[in-house]
C-alpha cells in the first residue's frame, strides 16, 4: 500500500513540476476537439445550404414555368377565341355601341 501511495505521490509531484507542459497539452487537446466540432458543424451547415439551394433552384424553375403558362393563358388571341367559342360572344357593330360619359 505504501508503495502505491509513493508512486501516486511521485506522479503528482512530476505533474506539478511540469505544470506548464501539462496545461499546454490540455490546451492542444481542447483546441483539437474544438476544431473537430467546428468542422463537423460546418459540414452539416454546408450540406443543408446545398439542399436549400437545390430546393430554391427547383422553385425558380417552377416559377418560370408558371409565368410562361400565365403569359400563354393571358394572350389576347386566346382570350378572344374562348370568348367567341365558349361564351358565344361577338364584337358589337358600330351602330350597336353605346358610349357612356361620366359627369
């Protein structure tokens, strides 16, 4: 038992004598662990950013298609054709036109 106590005491004395090196080693280990954690977080955030940019690109393409579709649906000739065929509308004759003026 006495031998173990002496060994533990010697180890503590040696650590105390080389305290600067021990602190420096712990600082290096802490820095290494911090680097690992920050690198992992950066990779995770970068992967999420890439995923969101992909979704953004998909939405941009869908938006362009919708704008093209809206422009196609709003063309005057198409509206005119639908009015003539489905609604059976026709352009009034000049004598049938009535002008209303606001006071």
